[in-house]
């Protein structure tokens, strides 16, 4: 299920916000950048140290079944006032352009800005993408024979304003605008017939709110703590939307250090919609983060739930091993969720610690589902 990551997390915000499809590998330039920053900070231990101010080009390369091999370039700008405490997170802005082996193109500009000693946070993302993909129909038991190719062209804007309300609790307004043009469909396909909401494209514009409790010790590879998050968006004609619907996302992540360096990570997520929902915004699972082993969007419907767990073990030097399992299902209504409707997936992964200070891992995951599999090469953990 898409369960889009609305908690945009600093350095990896730039790529995860691109319709939850991409993650970048920040190569040696970023590693040397963070290393230099730590040298300039002396011996004081602090997991959030970052460079002061600078503009840095970063190469991008990754692989997923949805994209094939993909590459591009990003430009990262970091700023923190010299007078600010070292514990303050920096303001950052990122622009990137990505092209994939499947002729998909993505361009995005994003910002992560902090004010008044991190009390206020403004997250912005503007994205354009032309992304050939696959559609299998709507429902939890659609046949693979229904597969049809289509090419949407999407322009989207997302803005979240967080205020630290109390301790680790943050909340604030959320705005999202998305304009979709479905440019290529198969002659005999469901989308060409126009019977599915969103098959002709259109505009979705909504306002809502986001709130979370975030006690994780690290956002890239958490050892302990939790993230509890809720986002709600109301799409209405008064906001300029062609569709009127409500979209709610729930995300609960909990991390337990069972032994030194060994972590049990558990995630439960739900996506709930009501109203005239375009098929692009339906709950769906698959891809590099939720239920690895299924093509992203293989199953989609109005409601969705997913549960997954990982066990992460350090092996030798910078290498680690991960085992993961998960279940998910979609349904037209909540009361049709049932134990015998879940799709299962599992697999193994290898980790290589690119940056020990920030715990930034390169990950290779092999996921297996029901007559389905996927290989994923990305950076940072799935959740």
C-alpha cells in the first residue's frame, strides 16, 4: 500500500516525497561532507551534527522492479546559523532530476526548514513526473491477466507546517495539490474505457492536518523509540479539486534493541478513504517499503492495512543481515477486512553501513510474495 511517508525526514525527504517511488544513494561526496562536518565539531557526541552552510551536488543511483536501474543528480543546500546550538537541525533544500531504464522521469524541488530553535518546521515538496506504470484493476483479488500499462504525467505540491506542541509531539496544517494527465493507455484497457475514477486524469486539491509523536533515536536506522503518526486530508471542490473525498493515513513504528546492535522493528499502517477517490489515491501496497516482493500498486482499493516486521543483525565490519516478513490487504469497506484475505511476503536483505555516525545503510533486499518477487537496491531502511 502506498502509505506515503508524510513524516519527511531531513536528508532522505528529497527522494521519499517523489510519490513514494524513489530513494537516492548519496555517494562519496555526501559521506565526505558529513565526515568533514563531524571533524569540525570536535569530540562532542551528537547524532544530529551537520555541516553549517553549503551547496553540494550529489549523484543518484538505485534499482527497483518498478523503475529498473535509475540514475540522476541532486543538488543539496544546507544552512544553519553559526549562532545556533549544535543540537539544532539544519535547514535544507534539495533539487533533483532522475531518469530510469523504463523511460520514467522525475524532477522535484523540496525544502525542510526549521525556525526558533526547531520549534517550527516547514516541509515543502514540488514534483513533476512522467512515470509509465502498470494497473491491475481495483480489488484484493485481481488477476495478473488484467495488467495494463499506462503513463500518467503528474504535477504535485505538498506543504506541511509542524509546531512542537509538547516534548516530542508535533502537529500542524497540511496542504496537497496534484494535477494528473493520463496520456497513454492500452486500447482495450479499463483505463481507456474511462469507467474508473481518475482514468481521465484531473486535479485533486486538499487541506488537512498532520500530527506525530517521534521518540526515535535516529531516523535513518532506529535502534530504539517509536513513531506514531496520523495525517488527514479533505479534498473538496471549494479547494479547486475535481474529486471530493477524505484520505486518512495511520502509521505506527516501534523499535526494540533486543541485543547490542540487534533490532526488532515492527510497523502497522492503515490507509482509509471515503468519497469519490481517483484510482491513483486508493490504498495500495507493494514496492520498496511496504510488502516488498509485490509490484507497487499490484492490489489497490478504498481501504488498506499492512503489518510488517524486521530483525536487523550486525554481522562483520560494516555488513549486516535483515530478515523481514509482512502481510497486507485492501478492501472496499473496513468491515470486509478478514484474516483469510491477507497477502503474505517475506525475504532477506544485506546492509552495508555507508556512514557509521548517522547510521546510513545501503540496502539490498530480496522480497518474495505469492508468485511474485522483487529486488531492491536503495539507501536507508524500509521503515
